[in-house]
């Protein structure tokens, strides 16, 4: 009958030296590899022989675990674990550094308050009066406002220093006052108060009973406790002022270098414009004159047509060269103002009427330069393609926008002799493209195109959001 009736009885395995025991002994003796088996196996653990039905690994139990074995069972390798630990530690240090940087002032104030409270707790006797302890702690708590109200905080800690033990709190307040205010009457008053807190002994009856030796010694100590924090605060204040002045000096030097470079560039551009005007313009003018003379005097129709083409191209070259020379002589676009629009319209050789409606204010800066260039290019196109047409130039402000409009009518019909063929001057259209790009850079809009009855319209609108756009 089985020993345990609830369990199925299994036949006893006789303890004899079978093949499994021989394999096990052979393994312990020679350390050779053990093959994996499915079924019952014998294994050794802690000096005891166990019967198991799980398959045994192919490696021996006495061999140390390898990296491949650890990775197979889901555990990271040592190098991977070290890398993960370094990543976590770096992220933690970065987070802590960011927190300290964002709350540096608050944490520093709390640290000073903690040191002042610790100083009061360590030096306060056990039989101290209640009001002295309260005044000392109030002086320590007042340090939380030392950045916003340094003078008031210094005055607030002096009673706790005279009647209590807030010595460190008084020195911190005085140093902050000298740092924030510099050398002024408030710093002097604070230093005198700290000196008085060291010199005067509370209660006053004990102060009166002291001899002159103690009074002299207390006065010397008062000078040390007052002058030390004040000198340190003034030193930090002077260092801050010097740093600001060095920064301003560097900015001023950089600005001077830019101005000097601009002056050099302006001089070079002026020389280039002068050379182009003196040499190229003179030669092209001679070409245009000779072509015109040939066009009038020649009897050959082909020669007259060729001369007309040469003259047309020469005139176009002179016009573009004149614009290029004007651009080279204009050193800074921002110096162009709308007060010169009347002069521009008058010198354009176009029958144009100018209308300015700026509500009593004059735009400046890039917007004024863009308006000037828009009117200049539009009048140049009118002179090229419709020289005799009536033109209207309107510049006005509406809200926070500045609008400019140049409109010309259709050119009148011109009667010419059959021998002379008048052709319109060619144009590449790059001027209008440049105006559109300038308007888009300033956040405005630009449109140009023909209108009814053969006219042409150029319209642009520029925003005036910034105060520097107004004079």
C-alpha cells in the first residue's frame, strides 16, 4: 500500500550505478561536456542528487556564464549596462543643473536664510528672552526680500542684531545693499547701523557699565563687521559695472568698424561710379550719336534699320548705366527719405503729379527706401515706354500701412516720317521683379500691370508695425 494514498505510486528506482550515474561521475571527474536529454536526469546541487524532468543545458554547470548565455536569457551585457547607467546619470545631472540654473536666486536666498538661522540657533543662550529670539528670527526671514528692498531689509535686521543675535543676517543684508546700490548714502547708513549693532551691548544697563577698554574693542570689531561686507558688496558692484562697460566698449568698437568699412566701401563705389561715368558713358554716347547720324543720312533702308537698332540699344545702355551709377553713388539706402520724392519727380523728365498724404509724419528706414525705389523705377519705366504720358504719383498712409501708387495714361500718338522707324526701348523686367522681392522681404504686397485705355499701374503697400519706421 502506498505511503501517500492521494498520490499515484511510482515504482522505486533502485540505487544502482546505471548509465546516468556513470555519466554523472564521468562529468564530475573529467569535466567533459554533458549532452542535453529530455526525460529524467540526475543533477548535483549542494552535494545532493536531484531527480529532474527539465532538459539540461548543453554547457556544464561548473563553467562560468558567458556573454552569449546572459544575452540568451534576457540579461544585458556588462558594457551595455554600464552605458545605460552613464546615460541615466548624464540625464539626471543635466536635469539637476537646469533646475539649479532656473531657480538659482531662490535657492541662494534660502541658503543664506538657513545659514543666518543656524548662526542664531548656535549662539543663542538657553535663558535668552523671547523677544530677542523673535527679533533674531524675523531678521533672518527678512533676507528673503534683500534683492527687491535691500535698504529696508538692512534697517529691519539691525534691531535683531542689537537686541538679539542676528549678526550674520546683518552682514548679509549690508553686503547686498552695497552690491545693489553701490556707494551712496543708503550704504553708509546701513554700515553705520551694523557698526552700532556691534558696538552697543543689550541691555543698555550692561552697556553703560562697561569700561572704556571694552567700548574701544567693540568699536574696532564694529568697524570690521561693517567695512568687510560693505567692501565686498562694493567690489561686486564695481565688477558688474566694469563688465557692462567692457561690453558697451566692444559694441562701440564693432559699430565703429562697421562704419569704417562702410566708408571704405562708399569711397570705392564712388570711384567706380566716377570711372564708369567718365569712360563708359562717353563712349556709349558717341556710339548713339553716330548711329543717329547714320540713320538720318543713309539712303539704304537696311542701313537705316541697323543704325536705329544700334541707337536704341545705346540709349538703353545709357539709361541703365545712369541708374547703375546712381545706385553706386547711393551708399546707404536707409538714408533715403520721402522728403526727396518731389526732387525725384521733378528730375524724372516725366509729366507727373505728386500727392503726399502722410498724416503729419514721415516714414523712415527700409520702408521709406522701398517707397523711393518704387517711385524711381516706375518713373523710369514711364520715361522708357510712355515718355509723353500723364502720370500720377500717390503716397499715403492708412492705419499701419504705407501705400504707394504710380499710374500713367496711354502715351499720345506721335506722327513720324516714314524714313525713321521709332521702336520702343527693350526692357528685361528685372526692375519690377526687384521691387516685388523688396516688398515681400518687408512683409508688404506689390502689383504691376496694364490698366484700361492703354495705361499702366504700379502699386505697393508696406507695413508700419515698428516705431523705428517713423521719424
